[in-house]
C-alpha cells in the first residue's frame, strides 16, 4: 500500500500531524524508532504512578485553540507548577516572588523587596557581557548566587561568565505571593498520562514502532508520496556539514516504599556541588492518587543530570549560539532542496518548543497542506 504521508516520529508533532491529515481524508503511516508512542512526553505507569520517563512535562498555554484541541484527546487535571529551590538545605519558592524575597532578606513588603533588588542591580553598569552580569542586572547578587549560578552551570556545563547574556533575557520577578510558575491561562496534566493522550491522537492510524527510518529510508520512502520528518535535521543529512549541538539529560529513576519523599513534584538543587539539577516526584503531578482516587502507598523519584550531548545520546535542548545558528542555516538550505520532505518539530527545526508550541506548529503545517 502507498500512503499519502509517511510521518517519522510519534511524538506530539507527528501525532497531531497524523490526526489532522487523517481527518482531512489523507492516508497516513506513522513510524518511530522507539518502542512506544509519545516521544519525550512518554509516560509509563509504575506502582500506579504515571512516570514522565523523559523529564517532567507540565502542559501550559495561553492559546485557547490549542487547549481545546488537546482536551479532545484527554481530560486535564488542575495541576499548578510550584517548584521549590533547595540551596544547601535552604528552601526557596520559585518563581522569584515575595516568599522568595522574605526568605532571602526578611522583607515583608513589595516596596522593601524592590528596593533590595534595585540596590543589588547597581553592581552592573553598562551592557551585560555574559550571563552572570545579565542575571545580576535583573535580580541582584544574592538571588543570582543562591538560585541561578549553580543550577545554570550544571545545566550548561560552563561557568556563567562563559555563557552569553542572551540565555537569560529576562527573569520573572513577582512582587506578589504567587507560586504559579507559568503565566498561562490553561495548565494541567492529562489524566492517565501523556502516552494515553498521544495514543488517542493516533487511534485508527497505521503505526509501526521500533523502526529506524534512517536505516530503512529507501524502503519507507517508497511507501508514501510525502514525508514529514521530525527527527534531527543534521542526522537526516548524515551529519555531512557537522553536528548541531545539544544539551542532554540523564535520569536516575528510583521506586521507594514510602508514600512521600519530598512533598512536591519538582525540587531544583541550585548549588553547584549537588550533581543533579532537580528531583521529580511524579505522584504529585496527580496529587498522590490513582485514577480511582486512592492514595498511592509508594513513590517514584527521578534525579536529573544535565550533560553534553554526544552522538547516540538523546538530544534535548538546542544550543542556540552563533555557531549552531549558522550550521542550522546551512542544513536549511539542504532541506529546501528536498521536495518530498517536510521538516518539523523540535529536532527537525532545531528549536526549543514548549508542548503547546509544538502542537500549534503542527496544526499550522497541516492546515497549509490541506
């Protein structure tokens, strides 16, 4: 059988594209090199807990169209992301708000907090030359030293003085007691996990797993008139111009025979000495209860370690510096010559996307195809 579209990748971009094309009357085949659908939002049930196997994913958006779209495939709970920062045993609220400033300086009014930040900002004069100076110019020395410096250096594997200022263009400073990390109208976690949501998107669509497209390209290209490719764009071209750079993440998952490890879904470890960047306790994304409303007696935690990407690792965050921007531009020139292939998604476009942005991009792409 020949399909109208072969979609390489069963993550959010591929699943949304497949659903939209199917509903437009096109024939679609979806393939993925992994043994599961969902891409990096894949969740696996362990001890009744939906564990985010490739890092925490909290859906949030201001786009009503996208919110209504995902609610076609899942019911969302009311989870609100309120992470905690642990600096050598001192606990602070994130994002930076009045709880943070009270713990840091003992201030109790917005005016006092603002005055303290303004006083410390004056340390930087002129245009910030690196990430350290940029951060201090935004929130002051104390917050930078305790809540930004160590965490950022672990994430990027470089000293903050060596990182470009644009990485931290702005930092949220709230002079209110608001612990909601996201400024989004809509927020939550799909009941039953992301894998179920993506499976619902792909319902009735031919899907093959454990298939490496790049190893069987000729065979699968012959099965479709057009290809929507969501893998790494440099991998598609055999890295002939060089490797695009990413930061990767390694996870250590642990099942514990206790009901509560840290009392919160996400705790960031902001000192440089702690090797992991954060610990996720997955049960709190769904309030510690299973789908029947029963308390879950065990818990599952994940320690996250940031690392340099190397071939064979899972790519997570594009390194959007000047070198990689130029290299991506050259790969784009090659992509423009591929009349049969559409490149999309986080890896196909070498772009950091939030989940709602991935979905919006896939919806726009398929709308243009109709």
